C-alpha cells in the first residue's frame, strides 16, 4: 500500500501569494495579513509559497505555522523580482539531496543530466556527437526565436533582453514584464525544489550560485510560459505591468498545472523514481530533529 505521506502536497496547492507593506501574524492555526486597508486570513494549509516583499513584518509564530504546514517562505524584493532568503520547505528528508549531490559531483553523470535537461527543453533527442557548446548554441537560437515569435504574435516591439537590477524603472515595459514573470516562475520552482528535499544550489547547467538549480528547472518552462505571457500582458497595456503579470502568472500556473509537474520533472531528470530509501526507526518528517537514520558503509568498504 502506498504511504500517503509520500504524496507531494505541492501539486494540490495554490501557487503563491505575494504581500508587501503589511504585518503577517499567526491567528489560531492560520496566519493573518494586516495592512492599512484591514485584515485577511491566509489559507496556508493549501498555499505553496508565501513571498514577503518590502515593508513586511512577520512574527515568529507565523513563520512556525508556515513551516508546520509545508509552506515555503521567500523574502523578496519589490514585486517579487529578487530573492533574498528562503524558509524551510515541506520535507525533512535528505535522500533526494544526496542523489542530487551524487549526480552533480560526478562529471559523467552530471553530463547525462545536462543532456536530459536540454532534451526536455527541445522536446527531442539530441545527437550523440554534439558538443556542449553546440547544444548551448541551439538553445540560444531557440530562445531568440521564442522572443521574435511572441513579438510578432502580440505586436510588441522587441529590442532585446536588457534590464538593470539597480534601476528597475529604466527598463522598457516588455523587459520589466519578463523579469517579473521570470522571478515568479523562479519562486515557484524554488518552492518545489525545497518541498521535494532538493537543494536550490546544486545546479547542473548553472553553477556556483545558491539558486543554480532553480535556474536549471525554471528554464524548462520559460519559453512556454513566461515569454508569451509577458508579451501578451504588455500588448494589452503598458501600465502596471508588474501587478498584471503576477495575476496572469497565477492563472497560467494553475491552467498548466505547473505545481503538478515540477517534482515529477525533477525526479525524472535525476532518475530517483522507484529507488528505495533508507528506513529510520521513526518517520523523519514526523520528527525533523531526530538524527536517524545512521550511515552504514557498503560491504566492500566496511573495515
């Protein structure tokens, strides 16, 4: 019989909620959002990620309630366009992380994951004699064509991907829309990665940053999700693109059932399906502070 605790809550959740200039506190077994316009209860039991923007204060009790309900908390910049820090995810198990570390630290195994990621983006098998530089060249062409196609379809002028993180308002509407949409996609992928017990830092294509694996996974969906969505939003109006992009992203994520795809896609890429996990005396997620299970060396390495 399948253990129901192993079923990911992520896929059944509401994608995200972004708040700013407010107080977040615990009330009974839920949390409450308080700002100058009033109070509102936040349904954290079915929330995937809570993004806290500038001017937000959150209580210790609220953070604990979020953690207990498996809701990832992310502290972000204005309009959720930058990620500064994250809270804990749903699981306390490390088996997926150990598998990820094994693959990322072995060059041959890592290359197989990289090829799998590119094949998933292209939707086709890659020829075995291609170099990584050639594959990256094909990926660059794919992305540029996606921008050009969206520009033609929605009638939005495209001058290239240009933005300045330090001067957000200086970007044109389409670049601001793309940045805002990509930041939200990164946030959802980040939450999915942490919820599944993976590390956002151990990337395969991207490397060297704390969000490298987030960028790897988000890139699987950008051409199909954020690029056409951003152009569509700007085609409708150039005013308030950030807020409208957030609303459009939430609807699109729900429509394509993105939360139900992230973890299965990661599991497939890292080959973790069907692999047995070490058994602890007690369920690890029941008692996250328990140090069990203990490592035992394989027979050939035992003293």
